[in-house]
């Protein structure tokens, strides 16, 4: 069996086109959706995520601003900044890029964000709304995964879904979304015994653990839908050989950047066993940003209702 690749970039561009249209309609009414992205400290990965979010805002017609703060910023200072953003009529979405520098109390910052501007969907009010299937903001990566399943007409109803990982930003909300779509959901984590056996029962397998190629062929039921959320780095030729069969494009990637991206799923083994598979990169990643754009536009629509 050779898995059909699920093209996240394609689905993201379709979603972005819809968002740009909604954004134009708002601008015609005098409202430009605005996103404030707060970046504290000097984490290079965070910097590049925030930059690409701002770039996508500009491309789709949203206003965005990046607020950079030193790593020494205190929790109280950041809470005060969030309060000013909560009060601004031109900012509809507030994103505080995680992880925050260690001394800052991340939960206190999330609680400080107005739930109606919480476009990441991390505020306890939005987590509660999601659990109870009420309207709110759904975290972007899980929402992106559901959009991908919808685009390829891969229904969850009546299927066995296994989610590897129970984090507040991916595993937990995704398990709720699948449950709301009438899947029978199993959530696995670092204390689950015999992870492979649990994973093998899945018609829809989601890997969101942050472990390079941990999901090998023995985790996958033949024909299953496999969604790889993980983003990890591979830096050596030996790893490229083991995971990508020495793919020259991957080796060139390492030559150029010092690494190549890989998910939690072994790409070659999964491609031979799964029915459907997301690539890394180009699978779930682009959908996360597309959903952030959609949530920010939705926040603006709700604000001027
Ligand atoms: P996290 O570290 O917060 O959570 C990891 C989860 O995996 C935990 O619940 C833990 O119990 C579980 N886990 C860890 N090791 C395990 C093991 N050996 N066996 C079973 N379970 C194990 O991570 P996260 O923020 O949920 O992110 C997970 C992965 O998804 C990371 O690689 C991250 O980079 C990636 N990610 C990608 C996107 C995207 O846009 N594609 C967005 C968010 C996160």
C-alpha cells in the first residue's frame, strides 16, 4: 500500500483565500482585523514563527504588530501590556508566543487575555467552551487537523481515533474535537503502556508527542489515516538514511541549514502502511497559521456584530 499524501499547504491556501475574502468584507465596513503578537525573550524558533504569522497577516489583508520584550520582563509587566491590548479597538486577536522565558507565569498571562481576543484558544474560558461544544476559539493546530480531515472527506464519525499526546495546545483539544465528531477516542501519553498496540487500533492516528519518527510501521493499522503533528529536527546523514532512505533533497537541506524537519511518524514506513499520511513539512504546519488568520478575522467579525 502506498499512502495518499494529505497536502496541508493546499488546504491552507484554500482557507487563506476564504479568510482574505472575509477580511475584505470587514475592511469595506471600516474594520481591518488586527493581530498583536507578543514576543518575549530571544528564542530563534519563536522569532521565526511570529515573523511568518505577521507575513501571512500582511498577505491576507490583516493588520499585525509584533511587540518585542526583553527576557527579563516580569509577569506583572506582561499582564499590564495584555491589558492595554485588551482595551484597544483596533486589535482583535492577541497572541503571546510560547514558550515564555522561565520566570514569567505563562498561565497568568493566558488568563489576562480577554477570552474574546484569545485567538490561540488557550484561555480557560475557551477551553471550557470547547469541552462543552460551545462557540469560542478553538486552538489553531487542532482546528487545522479537523479542516484537513474535512477537506479530504475523511469522516471521524464511528471511527476509532487514537491521539498520541495530551498537551493543552494539541492532544487534549484535538481529542475533544474528534469526540464531538462522534469518533471513539483514546488519548495516549508518556505513561501509556504498549503505545504501539494502542496506536494500531486506530482508524485515525494522530501523533503529537515531539519524538523523532517514534511512530513506526508496527504502530499503524494498514490503511489508517495518519496525521503527523510533530516537528523535530534531524541533523545527520545516518538519520536521513534511516528515515528518508538517503533522500538527496533532505541531505541538501542539512547541508544548507544544518537540519531537516521530521515529524513523530517514520515517513518511509508510514508511507508503505497508512492509507493517508501528512508530510512534514507541508502537512499540519501551514494549517496552524491559516487557522490563526481565520480566528483573528472571526474575532473582528464578532467584535463588530
Ligand atoms: P508537549 O511536549 O507539550 O506534549 C507532548 C505530549 O506527548 C505529552 O502529553 C506527553 O505525555 C506525550 N509524550 C511525550 N513523549 C512520549 C512518548 N515517548 N510516548 C507517549 N507519549 C509521549 O508537546 P506539544 O506542544 O503538544 O507538541 C507536540 C509536537 O507537535 C511537537 O513536536 C511540536 O513541535 C509539534 N507541534 C506542531 C505544530 C504544528 O503547527 N505543526 C503545532 C504545535 C506543536
